């Protein structure tokens, strides 16, 4: 998952990569601006394309910085509310592009460099790259080759930055570490931006990254929830009308896509991992509580294709969870297919006779559409 | 090696004495898989349902001649398990654990490639030759012998589609879950040649999802060889939230990269029939069937 720029830069700083003097500005008191202007004001959202969405501005004086912060804090960019802005001194120097990215097909690290930094890199004419084994020395040697045409005055600084970025990527098990623009001058390199993609699967052995996530529970709500709960729940639309209780990432995503295409408004994506319930309704209760908090929800759709899970047992847990969540006052449609489906029907008919159980997903979706209408 | 799997392929289950290992070994045997050995890192060496259990892969392979393995171990142990299996001479390793760190997968991928072996994983429901055997836990309810070869990132989405196809009378020749991780063993493009060469296979169904560029690479490989068999696809995640991994670590989009739109365009340009819904894909497979 993508870190916000300020957190990427915190990792850069710790790795010895210089970043501009900066301060974070939230909804509280106006920030104390670092040094002299001009300054950049940048919305801190874990998504790309914020410039086009109005999330990047330049301010020549304190008043224009305050105005830019106030404007950006009201934005919602790619589904993320802007909670915080980064205000930095404008850095100076020639602009370059440097990135390390995992190449999954080659089981390697791809080193990318361009003398055209500061632009959308997909539009840049010349991006040179090298494939390396995931080793600091190999990556550093590749950077050395890629910057061979750079002026003598700052070439060594570029190589040193590449080496630090390599160490950062391997030590912290990053999937992407990108600096665009990287400001270079005879005084050295300064990272103008930071795009860092972390591996949540490695979080147990990356305490520094875990601390960054926990320090911004609102910005990283989905990831923090995954760390705390052990499953994936992503809120897609706080005004959504259909709460989803689903398992399996792919089927859940497809369900969200198909519902949206038909004009339904799913609240959430969920991969509850039925195989991990271990006889407890706790996880289901958590999910139903989150769904119940959202006032626009009109119906809950449960969709479980059980390969291994025993649906009879699952139905019992679902009934327990619904009984334990009085705040949930909307109808529930359950589509259950696979192992133990007959038993599940019996359990629900006895304990939760209001729940409609379907075998076919299409039939369940038709019921959900009627409930929303 | 995937296309040559059969009910006689000797299979080793790593971690057979654990809860998962026992459960899935029983499920696989019931389906027809020839399980000849298990290993237990904890040293539980008693037989499991009549299957001899060994300390390590080398001993298991030496005693039984196992050529394929499935590792029923936690995510943090996957790296060591695959390296051990490959070092013991296993030619095909399947791993099923969710949550394997990406840099571990990178190291496994390098080692497996260097050994010339095949790895399906890190996190997949496994693979099957329906009617013969399965490695992993693809649900029996969705498995049915037939002419369609399935490749899928997602387990559950492939269950749904495989089940619907089977309900409509179209079973499967081969079914491989490649998993939803960004760094993995077998990728979609790797399966093109064996699926095209497989005599049982008349058509291919690709179940993709947002993130990465596997679908694009498959499209490039297909464009190169030409679509000798029809290919049908769905790609989940057009509504995925940018910058957030949607359940699968690999299901992550940034800007225009890895989006459903880019995948769909690449696949369609290579002659793949891409559908927005599961129902449309299943219906079209039925309609096209006469021409296979």
C-alpha cells in the first residue's frame, strides 16, 4: 500500500536522503512556516494524481499558504478525505527522476532514472532502466551506470542517493521507492516528493512502518483495521446503501463492480476470511457494527461461496452475530452456496426466519436491488 | 509440469500433521490425489491417515519418489518450505498461505527459477486436473471435467465462475489458481503455452483483477502466438479504491497502471473476449461452444 508523502519522507530522512524543510498542517492552528518562501502545499493522501485534483499548490506568502491549506483540507481525492497537508520550502536545483521498483516477472529490482524529473513520468521521453538482483551493491552499480551522463559536480551525490534508497527498499521490504522530482545541484540531492509502497504482509517485522501507520489511523484506516482485525474491510462509500458481508478478495471486488454497474451503491469491500472465524462470531459482529453505523444502508448482502467453510456452522455464527448487533435494523439477504448449504438454510430458517436465503447470486442481487428501490 | 499432472503423480504434503495439513490432505486424497508422503517440521512422525511422515523433504523424496509437493505451512514459513522442497528435487511446489511477505516471494521466485522447477503461489487455492486430482482446496462443488482451462488470481471468483460454467454444462480441463500476490510463481503468461498445447483444452477462461501487469503480459504473449483457442476473461476491481490493497496484496492500482481499463484494452487487442459481468462471460462461453 501507498504511504502519504510525509511518511515516505520520514523514511527517506532516516535513510539519509535529504528532504526539504517542512511542516504538517491540519485543521488546528496555522502552521509555523519553515524558513523563507515560497512554499509548496501538498495534500497528504495515499493516492496518486493529487496535482490534477487540486491537491498541490505553491504559495509565495503566509496568506496564500493558509488559503491553500484551507482549500485542500476540504478536498476528497480518489476516495480519501484530506486530513493533513505538507507545507515545504520550495527546493532548488535541476529536476531528476529516480525510482526502485520490484519487477515481479523477473524477480528483480528495476532501477529507473530520467533526466526529466518533475513531470508525469509516463509522459517523460527518456526513462532509462536496469534490472538488478535485490542487493544494495548491484542496485548502486546500476545507478552509477544510469547517471553516467550527469555533470561531474553532482554525479557522486546521485549515486549516494541511489545507494541509500536501495538500502531503504531492502531493509524495509518496500515494493516501490520513487523520488520525483529529485532536486540535484552541487550542494547535493533533495527529494522533492516521496512515493513509497510498503508490503503489509511484512509489517510484523517492520516496526518503523507499523508505527507510521498507527500514527495516522484516519489516513490509513483500512490498513490499520487490517492490522488490528486480521481481515480486509475497505469502506468504499460512506453513503453506500448495501452493506456487504463477503469472503474472498476477487469475488468481493467483482460483486462491488457488478452492483455499481447496476446502479446499486455498495458501502464496503470485505474479505472476512471465513476460514479464520474458528467458531466465533466476533469478526462478523465487528463488521455488522461498522455497517450499522452507516445510516444510509438499506440492506445487507451476505455472499459466501464455501469451498472449505462449513456453511451450517457459518449460518449459526451469522445468526449469533445478528442477534448481538441490535443496531443493525435493515433486512439481510444471504446467498450461500457450497459445503453445508442445506444445513445453513435450516439453521437460518429456525433462528433468523426473516433472512432470505438464495443459492444463485443473480437472484440475491435482484432482492438487494428491490430493497434499495 | 502442470499439464502432465495425473492421478498417478506422487505428491508430498509439507506440514501434513498440522490442522490445515490434515484437513486438506484428506480432501485431496478423497478427490483422487496420490499422496505418498508428508513432512512435519515439528517431528510428528506418526502416519497421518496411512501416509508416512518424514522429518524433511529430502527423506520423503528419497523414500517415496514424490515429484510434486504442497506446503501447508504458515506464511512466515513458506520461503523455507519451498527452498527445502526444491533442494530435495521436487519439480512442482504449491503454496497456499495468505500473507507471505513480498520480499520472501522474490527470494523464492529466484531460487525456484534457478532450479528450473515450478512454483504455484505464494497464496492460491491450488490447482486441479478435474476428475483426476487436485493440489490444494479448489472446492469439489465447482470441479467438473470438461473442455475449459481456467487461470485465476482470485480463489473465490474462480469458484463462482467455475461453478456457474459447470452448472451450464461446461467443465474444466485444467484449473490453476495463480494467486493475488504481486510477486508469485507461475503467472498468467506462463500458462498460455501449456493451455494451448493441452489436448483436453478447447477454450481458456482468464479470471483477472486489478493491479500489476500480468493480464497485460498474458495479452502480449497471446498476441505473439495468436489465439489458436478462444480466450474469455473477466477482470475484477473496476471500483477498487486507489492506493489501497483490495484484500490481495497485488490488487493495488496507482494512476493508470494496473487498472481494469488498461487490462481490458490489452486483452481485447489480443483477441480476448472480455466481459463486465460473470453472467455475461458464462452466457457467451455457452453461445460460443458450438465453434470449439
